């Protein structure tokens, strides 16, 4: 290596050492910019996922509400269960077996059990 080359390398090295603070500043700025860019893209990705998740949940909720609106009302279910109104369930209906009726003169026809 000749002297002019050595001198040029020494001057370049001295310039790098002299600009060490500037290099640190540029690196810090690049790091901060990268951090901000990453943070912003993370928020955008996170919001994208959140929007997809919310849209999916809304679809499920809308389907549940549609199905709920198709169900019968309480009055309809009660009429179906009790074959009419609940209060009238115990009353005789057409076609029911009436059983044998006892009149007052025949009331003793049913044997009674004697206690011991």
C-alpha cells in the first residue's frame, strides 16, 4: 500500500470517527422510524383482524335473531301444550269418557274399606 492510499484511508477513518455522533443519530432516527412504521402496521393489522372478527360475530348474532323471530310466542306454545288455555285444561272435552255416574240413591253402592 502506498502512502497516498494510506493517507486517504486515514482521512476516511478520521472522518468516520468524527461523524460517530452523527452516525448514532442517524441510526436512532432510522430505528425510531422503523418502530413507528411497525407500530402503525401492527395497529392496521390488528384493526383488520378485529373488523373481521366483529363482522363474523354480527353475522352469527343476526342469524340468531332471525331464528328467534321465527319461534312461536308464549301464548301459542301454551295453547299447543295445554290444548287450549291452561286454565281450561282440566275441564271435560268432547270425546272424553264420562265414567259411571252415581245418583244419590246409589251412592252407597261403592263398598267402603273398614279400618281395623
